[in-house]
């Protein structure tokens, strides 16, 4: 009973959609022959409890892979199948707006994260505690909440939504050292509960702690897929070769 | 994409469930509509009073210029009621269409980062405009009662049907405009032209019979009457203006109603086809043109 199944997934970005932007030039810089193929035949399966670390240089296709699994992009070739809800930190803070009260922002955010009203009610005390907000703050406009607390609130909501396939692109933790440890512990506990995590990060420390396997992407191709330690080593070697 | 013998529970994540999912998540749609209203009124001192001030101001302008200065109030009985019932209906269309046109570009962060049925954003704008219709309709009802309003069930049904048709048409056209807007920024200008036309190509301030009187019963009159916004105005008038006058205007020809409904269905289907075709490209475009 796999939670994520990718079979020969290709994603090509036609240049006509924003071809001339600096951003696209940056994103395609690392690819062989300036190809527009962001993913070139990626296949993998992830079971409940798996934590996949997705590693690669800028433009390697990490964010595109996550977007394909999340459902933002439809693959041009191949097949993507997931079980249950997808989301998590990739949708962190969705629907937050300065003119909304904290309560309204949490309700809208919960909706976008796929949480039911009951789930929000159950998660509310923990979320507010993690964000460092008291119950009285619920009536405040979001723009009166300082940025670090807003960020922690967004993070806590995203983790509390606990989708079956949890996705994190770059950011895996917020706050100071203690809080960051608590964040990683929360992610570990999600995996322990049978959720599948896909985490795009190049940070070896995070990969060693969280990942049960690592996927190294290079110009949209699978360069390595296997054990974490070997994956980190492979990526370092790849980076040395190309730098 | 190749067909697959998917294991139970596995699904393609890019299939967001469409309109069925919007209905399932109707609470979220409602919350978005409410938040759009909050954004509009945030920080204003008069708050919800603006819901009354804006339509009443427009009404006064039309009434004074067209009714009194140009003397049209002598031609149409209960002219203030006639204008107001048409005006609030067209305003619902214009507000909804304007909102839906920028629904994706103004919410680019959401579209880029969250997989949800995209239809939800234009629908929220239509819902917001429908809710905003409340205060003007209260004013309308008070005026109707003062003028000896005695509606029957058919008349009220006409209003409900008219508003439903306009809402559906606004949603469909808004979806088409919203998707286009992501790729072609001229869309907002085109929508500006459409909304200007909507004010004059619907019988807000003049009796609709002027059109067949001037152009005959040919193609122009048929197209004029088949406009779903015009049909919505007919519905509202049937409920609120018609029961207050001794001699109303001729009813809407049935073939115009059928044509208007067909136009609405075609526009909604077109919107859905465009969204299905460009859903991925929209995310890409909104990511790369920031």
C-alpha cells in the first residue's frame, strides 16, 4: 500500500509561458543543453512512514517534483498517483491576510490545508501555544501579529493539518534552536504515524535526521535514489564534479 | 496520460475534484467570500454603510439625469423602482465579473502554492456579490411595500431564476476572463469594455421595448434579449417593479429565455474547458512572472 507512486514522470515547461523572464533563465541554467525538461523520467514509490529527502542543485527539478506530487502540475508524460491528501509546509500560511482576524485567518488556512472544523478545534491549543499566542489574540488583526509569531502560526497549522503525503520545499523548521528541534521532532512523529514525507533540502544535517531515503536530481534526471548516507555522499561528489 | 489500474485510494493529485469539490468545501468558499468583503471594508469608518451608499448614489445619478432631466420618468410608471431593480442586478454582474477576472492574478500565492479547485475563487466573487445584493434589496423591498407591492409566487420565482442565471453567467464569463488574465493582461481592458456595455445594453434606464421599436424583431433584438444579464433584469423587474404598476411592459419572449440559458451553459462549459487546459500552465506562469 504505497502512498506515492511516480512512473516515468516527465515535466516540460514550454518557453511560451514566460520564456524571457530572468527567473526562468535562472531555473534552467543548471540543465543540460538549456533543456526545458524539468523532470525527465522520474520513477519512485514511497510507503507509509517513508521520508524522502530530495536533493539537487538549483534548477535540478526539486520544486517541480514536489509540485507534481502536490497536484499543482500535471505531468506531460508518465503517471503520478498519491493516496489521501497532499500538502503541508508547501502550503504554509495559505490564506493569511493582514486584514483578517487571527481566528478568520486560521479558519481559511485550515480550509486550504484540508482540515475539518473538528481537526482545527482539536489542534487549536497546540497551534496557539507553538505560535506563542494566547486565546485573546484570536480577535486581533493578523497585521498586528509580529512576523516570527505569524510564521510559527503558519508552520504549526501546516504540521497540524497532517496530510497523508506531507511536502516541505526548503523550509523544514522555524524559530530558534530549541524550536527547530521541536519542529523536526514533529515531522519525525508524523512519519512515525504512517504519513509519507517528501522534503526538498540540501542540508545534510536535516537529511540525516529525517530522511529514510534520498533522491538526487540532476537536470531533471534521477542521479541517485537510495540510502540517505550514500545519497548525501553522491550529491557532494556531483557538486564537486560540476563546480 | 496512460490509463492505470490504480490501487484503491490512489488518485492523480492534479485532479482537484472541480465543482463537486467546491461544493464539498462550500464552507471554505464562503469564508473566502467573507474575507473578500472584509478586505473591501477594512479600515473604513462607515463600514457596511457603504453597501447602501454606493447603490443609492448610482441610483440618484441615474434618476436625476435620466428620469428628471431627460424626462423618462413620465414614460415609465414608478420609474425610481424600475431603475433601481435593474441597477442592482447589473451591478451584481459587474462586481462579480470584475472580481473573477483578477481572482487568479490577485491570489497568485495561493494558486502557486496550494492545490485546490480553482473554480472556488471566481465562485467566491459571485457569492460575495450575491450577498452584497442584500442591503439594496432591503431598500427595494421597503420602496415596493410603500408603493403597494403585491407579488405572487411566479413573480418571486422569476427573480430567483433571473439571479441564478446571472450568477451562473457571471461565474462562467469570470472563469474565462480569470484564466485569460493570467496570460493576457489586456483581458482586464476587455472586461472594462464589457462592463460598460452591460450598463447600456441592458434595460436599466429605458424600457426594453425601445429596442424592437427602433430595430424591429430581427437579429439585433434577439441578441439583445438573449443577454443573460437582460434576462436577470427582467426577472427582478417581474418580482419588484411589475406588481406595483397598473400597466407593465410586455414579458420576455420564451425563445429569448431559451437562447439566454444556452449562452450561459456554453460560457460555463467554455470556462471549465479553459481551466482544465491551462491549469498547470497558470501555476507556471504565475511563478515565473512574479
